[in-house]
C-alpha cells in the first residue's frame, strides 16, 4: 500500500508538472518570441487602412464588383468563411463539379470580355483546397486587368504596374508558381487617387 501511494504521488506530480510546462510555460515563451520577432504575422497578418482593418493578407475575400480583381471560387462555408474552411469534396467525375466549372468558364469569359478561343486559367474556375486562398495566377490577373481598368477609369498600364508590384515569386525561388495576392492588390487599387 505504501508503494502504491508513492507511485500515485509521483504520477500526480508528473502530471501537474507537465500540465504547467505544456499549457502555461511553453505557450507563453512561444507567444513572447512571436510577438517580439514577428508581431504582424503572430497577429494574423492583418491589413489596415487608416484606422480600419481591411482583412488579412492570408485569407481571401469575396470581391464581386467589376472594379475589383476577383479571387478564386471558394467552397468554404458561404465563401471565404474560415470557420468552414475546406474544399467541396467533389471528385473529378462528379457531374455537379463538371457543370459548375463549365458555368464558371462561361461566366468568366463573359465578365472579362474574352473570346471562346482564350484559355481560362484553372484557378479562375476551381476552388483551392482550403477555400481561403487569397492568391490568383498572374495570367488570371492579366486577363481581368482590362475590366478592372475600365471600371476604375484607369489606364491598363497603371493596372498592369500594380499587378507587377503585388506579384509574389516562387517560395524560396523553387516552390510553387508566381502569384498575385488579390486582397493586397484590391486594397492598393482603392488607394489610387485619380
């Protein structure tokens, strides 16, 4: 019995010690380091314009007005809902998926004044795995540029320059493709004074 009580005491002390270490000390150290070294990233990479937050440059937003670059479609909740992050889970043989993509291609062409022979980028008509991706391909951005320029009464040259500014290169120079952050680009275009 004495041996059993000693074992229970050791187990209790070990449990409490680990709980304090893992639930209090370690998270506090990580929080302090993150706030000290990477405060913007640690707080959600929030974008601010004046005194107002306009969003995060890590999470896409639904832009529907013709003066904005449009993001990838989203299957997350009611569109870019981080609480409902995820894909549609429709497979490549799903009639619903195929019909949806076909309709999006038609809509994209009509919206951007494209002829039937212009290839529509895949990212313009398919959702990302998370449904929250704020990026589009450079080709997608260039195809939308004339519509955005016309709607904002800007020259296409000005809009193309902004696309270049907000084009992000491959990660570590190797991984992924060059891409444009739609949230950053649209916020920057809103800031252009004519």
